[in-house]
């Protein structure tokens, strides 16, 4: 599929949800137009619903950064483009939400550096190596559950299960609570999608209730782990480490919400979009099947670039007299980093609309544009995606998407809600 420019630069409004309901080719066509004609365009902010206007002020717009080079520049200068001013979402977050979502992603130094120092050991490559067996086990368990059926909904049965079970497992959440965590994370990222927010419920209330539920679950666990430590991350975070540092119970709880939100939907959607792309590009699938181990490292990166599960994050300019790409940015102005656009930037990638599992180099910015907030879970996500595809291709080699995927309408998460797949039932189990 190729982008189709049906909107002129003047007609594009990235804040309008109608824009996000347009077909993929038209949205891509619009981003192509912006990159070429207005790489740093100013847009009004989405209108704050009346019911929320008392907690969230209507902001006066943002600059949309759509080129790879500009997004990298803003990401690598956190002293100019900060994350803690009203949060990293397009519209400011009300104070009461920051209590729950105020983890490191919405912080600047020195608070960010302290939190990141304490939690980063849990996600480094050595730590991920130590849970490789567990990832293999869960991926195969997920496949065992669907293999005899010959088909299933890929999102609910396959792609969403692995990241959820691994992160809950790492944190020490009991399996009986997995479904609660799953439904709360759906509500938090649903953008008020009626499918996830119960009928007649105010989306904001549903959102806060879901966050509160995760918060309580984790506060209880944090308290318990202080007295009864195990090998899980929660125990490591609440009990002082060698430098005498630890998180408070409420810091652990909001970090957990961040992990659930940041780690589940993203990895799930990378896997779902990867499955869809393999169906649409059978030649690429064939090549991967022919060299499973050899192709995996570049294939995983290309799937992340192709999917770009996180569409944007925002920063706020805190310096005077700043210029980026020839555009002056005033102090206090918001800039939104459109990762989806950077990952298709023709000034940076060779033939960016070609899905090429052997692509090298591939310095996509699906995990962020560099700088201190670069995705903490990148090693984990890469491993999960690799293992899931290695096992799917090995055990269900003819798996393919057999119906129209149902897309999440969001300008933040590039999500697939449902997607039917079919495959031949394997004659042997594992
Ligand atoms: C394919 C999967 C994933 C994608 C595409 C992704 C993408 C991102 C992006 C774009 C950022 C912001 C980077 C920035 O502002 O510079 C981020 C931050 C973050 N991610 Fe991921 N992520 C993924 C998986 C995960 C996983 C599995 C976890 C953990 C379980 C995780 C935890 C985090 C955390 C904690 C942050 C905040 C880091 C900070 O502020 O210092 N992510 N991720």
C-alpha cells in the first residue's frame, strides 16, 4: 500500500479525530505532505470536552514535528524540551491524574534520573537474558492454547497475552489478577472507545477507576513484599538496593501503571502489525521462514519501524529563543513528536514504504528519538517479539490473517483491536 495525498497542507488537522478515522493511505499521504511542505506545522489542540474543562485548560496549540532529524534533536535536548510540564500527552493532564500517571515518563531531572537509576537494572540485557526461558515458555503456552483450533482472534488470544503475562510475572502479580490488569489497561488506553468503557459511564471516571484499581493492587503487593521479599522486581524496588535507594510504595504503584500501559499495548501491537505485514508480504514471510535465526534481528527492528505502536509523545519548550528546523519555538510552547512520520521519512530511510525484513541500517525511532526517556523496555520488547515470531513461524508456518483487522481509533496508539487468523492444526504439539 502506498500513501495517497487527498488533503492539502491547509486541510490537514492532526488534532481532529476524523483525521484518524481516515484510511491508512490517506493519513500517510497527509504526513508525507507535512514532511515535504510544513515539517513543523502549528495545530490547534483537541477541544477539551465541556465536562473536563474545569480540570484541563484549553491549550493554545502545538508544533507538530514530522521529520526524523527534528524529533531526534528535540528528544536529545531534555533541558530545552521538557516532559514534566503538564505531562507528555498532547493535552495537559489534570493534577489528580498525575498522581497515578506521574511516573518517570512525565518527569525531568533530577527526579527522572533518580527513578530511572533505581528501576533500570530490572530491564537491562542481563536481566532480560535471565528471563529468556520464561518468555519462551509463555510464548509456547500461548500457542498451545490456540494450536488445536486452526484459527483464532490473534489480538485477544495471541499478541496481547505474552507481554501481559511477562510483565505481571516480573512484577510478582498473581495469575488470578492478570485479567483485571488486562481490562484496566484497555480502559486506560481506550481513548474512551465505547467497547472498553462500560455503557453510561463517563470515560474519565472509567479511566480513573481503572487506574485506581491498578494502584491498589500494587500498593498491597508493595507492602507485602517489604515483609516477604522474593526474586520479583517489586521486591527489588521497595527494598533498599546497594546504594541505599528504594521506591516508596506509591512510586512503585505508579511505575507499575506506566509499565502496564507502556509495555502491553505497544508490544501487542508490534506483534499484531507484524503478523498483518507478513500476510501482506508473503515473499518476506518466506525469507524469514527460510532463515529463522538469521533473519530475526533485522526483522524485529523492521516490524517495530513498520508498526510504530506509539504514534506520538509531547514535550514543552522551556527555553527562550529556540529554533528547530528554522522554526522559532517560544518558551512554554508544546511540540508533538510524530514518531509514525519519522519512521517513514524519505529523507532518512531508503524506500520507507517498503516492508523489508533485511533492512540495514534501520535507525527507526519507534522506541523514541534517543535521550533520557528512551524506552526502558526496549530489550524486553525486542526479545518478546523475536520469540513470538520464531515460535509462530516454527509451529504454525502457514498462519495468516483471514479477515479485515479492526483498528483502534486513536492518535496515540497504533492499535489493532481484533484480527482473525487461520492456520493448519499442527500434527504434533511442541
Ligand atoms: C514494541 C514495544 C514498545 C514500544 C514501541 C515502546 C515505545 C516507547 C516510546 C516511544 C517511549 C518514549 C521514548 C521517549 O520519550 O524518548 C517509551 C518509553 C518507555 N517505555 Fe516503551 N515501548 C515498548 C515496549 C515497552 C516495554 C515492554 C516496557 C516495559 C515493560 C516499556 C516501558 C517503557 C517505560 C518505563 C518508558 C519511560 C522511560 C522514561 O521515561 O525514562 N516499553 N517506550
